[in-house]
């Protein structure tokens, strides 16, 4: 039997951000972190770009880092099997741990295509182990099929070298999770460029788990930076990306006496022969544990949480990909399974638990006022603010665009002459101004289309 005031389950960004915030707020209180993997994800180089927008790196490190830095944190390498929400204790395969407050941050697991269960050549990418398996298998591959249209699929297609890629997407344009058809068209030339010379050398230390094989935390936004992702095709041959729009995989067959070992059948009638299939088709919340009284869940399987990150069971909280926001959302905020929100939710869950333990009033964090995400796609800096694709607005909005080929793509989403969202690709330096316009809801009708006139410094309007 072990006991702690705060028990946090999950070694990803949400869980580690939660325990580090708790250690800061409650330096004299006992904290236990339960992580299946000996490797955890920590936030480094945190930089506030604007009030709601942050940029940071993800560092993968040994979990002993936490117990060495914070004297009140104990790390246990176990998996959660059961929660007794009445007696306030949890069970792992070897331990019983009593808690006062519990926070679930186990994240999500890859939602692989159905054919993956019968074909070892279909690989999912989620944690460090799966990436290493992919890189190892890729070395001898000459042609691969990538299924999915989100961040990991886009990064993978852009970064992989010396291999022919068939990109299978169910949408009408690439990277539809984040951008509209116009931005997808802006990105298109990047698929034909060789950026090897521009790639910075990473000097970050990499950790390994030896022979331990456990489910690790999800990948960071820069997971590919210190990896050589290269296939077995002749380097003299130019790599190519073949796009298959509005289609899905309907079957996978083994091939004999052929250059490639498997053949993928697509819903549009085409077939693709290849060495590997990479499934990057989203995630499902992890729920492989039992509770005495069931947790309320949303349609996507996520655990419902209120505005304090509390679940439907007393003294149990959740943060990150495992949870679903179930409170009246601010107009310009919505939930996506992103690193930025995992960090925000983990920190905020810690503040809520600490405040409730001390019987203090907890105010919702300002980060939930407006959606804000900074990332990198196809070698470009990408800023997404507010209702950047017109989410929640139906058809009652207008779009202003400015695009300079190979340099920048700017999209403003307006409703009633007020800025509701923005997509900023490239070094635009407009993020702070756009954030202010979305939050302040200033009437922009006096400026008309001049607001995106390239000959006018629009920041001068709003100093």
C-alpha cells in the first residue's frame, strides 16, 4: 500500500505538466506519477509568443529527472488497472495506491486502419518505440503508402527521403486537419523540394529504454528532428509523392514473385504495391482500466470534464487527449488533440486540484478563451488562431486571403466585419495583432479589403 495527496497517471505532456505544476504549488505535499514507460515528455524552451500563444520544445528524458528535481514527487513504472472511486484508491499490477485527488492523463492510442490486425507490414506511429520500428523497417523500403491527413502524416511525407510515397487521404486536399484547400495548394510545391541541406543538426540527447517494451507517451511536435528517415531507394533517383485524394484502403493482399511484398486496394478501384503501410489516422482515448462507478464519456470516447477539469466522479480529474471538454465553451475556443492543449490542461488541472484542496476559488485559465496553436508544416511556421477554418460559424462568414508564393499565406475569417479566426503561414509577424482583434472584436468595416493590402503595414492601424 502506498499513499499520496495527489496521484497523476500518464507520462506524457499533460501528466508531466500536471505534476510539475503541483510540485510548484504544493511543495510540501506528496505526489505520485504513474507512467507505463521509463521515458517521460517534458516541456523545454517555453516561449510566450502572445497572451494565448506559446511555442515550446518537447524533451524526452528518463523519469528519474522528476524525483531528482522535486523531492515530493515519486515516479512509479506501472499501468493503471482499476480505480475505486468510493474508497479513493487505485490498483496497478503490483501496487495499491490511496489518493486524495487523482488526475487521469493517459492520453490516447493510435486508431489504426482495420487491416492492421492481420498485416505486420502495417505500422502505426505514436510513441518512441513505434518510430524506431518504422525507421528500421524503412531502411530497406523503396515504396511506402501513408494513410492519414493530420500533422504526423504531413510531417512524415515531407521528411522521408530515398523512398517513393503514395499518400492516401480521404479528403479533397492535403493536411485537412489543420488547413483549407488554399493553404494546401500553398504547401504543394514543398513536396517536390529537397530540404536536406536546410535541415538543422539536432544535438539533443536521446534516451533509450533498453529491452523494456511498454507503451510510451505520444510523440513531440519535432519528433523527426534527430532522426534520419530514409528508405532504400537509389539516392540518385528523385523522391516522389503520389497523392490519392478522397479514397481509403479497403484491402491489403500479400504478393508473391513481385518487387513489393504487399498490395493495397483503394476504394476508388486503384491498387498500390509497396513495402510498408504507415497508418497515421488519428487516435482514440485510452480507457483500459476499470472503475467502480463509470466515468461519463463523450461520443468520441473521451472522459467528460467540467470547467475545472473534474470528471463525473468525486476528486477525479482528467487532462489531455483522454478527456473531452464538457462546459459552455468560449466562442473562439474548441478542443483539438494537440500538444499545446495537453500542456494547458495538465497545468490547469493541477491548479484546480490544489485550489480545491485548499478550498480556494478557482478561476478558469485565460488559455480557454481562444484557440491558439503554433506548429511547423512542410518547413513553414504555422499559426492557427480562433475559428481559423470557420468552425462554429456555419456559412455566415467571409474570408480574406493574401498569398505570396513560397513565402507566406494569410487567411482572415470575418463575421459581421469582426475577425473570428486567422491562419498565418510563414514569417508574417501578425499573430499578436490577430489575437487582439479576435479577443477585442473590433469592427473592421472602415478598413475593408485594405486590411490585407501588401502595400500597407496593417499593424500600424492597431498600435
